[in-house]
């Protein structure tokens, strides 16, 4: 019998950077600025999936002529 897979819900700053194609330094800057919520457990820092999604959703949108046309 195959063991059940467990969905990960938290990632290190390095993993968040790799998952989103950002540099790790960028992720740490976002954490220090308070734009990306991170948590600590002992010496480990981690970001939950919910906080990663909120951070990505909070980034400014780029408005182009084609996106303006769709909104009209």
C-alpha cells in the first residue's frame, strides 16, 4: 500500500524564491519590509502558502492598452 502524500503548506525563503523565480535576497527584503509575512519556529523561518499567495496578489498590476480594452 502506497503511503498518503502530504501537501506542504510552508516553505523556507529560499524555496519561496525558487518557486516564484525571484532571488533569495529579494524575498528576504520583502520579509524585512513587512510585505511578505514570515514566521519563525526556533531558528527556522518559513512562509505559509496563504502568506505567499497574499504577497503575490498584493503586487501592483501592470495596466496595458490590451487590459484597458478588456475592462471597457
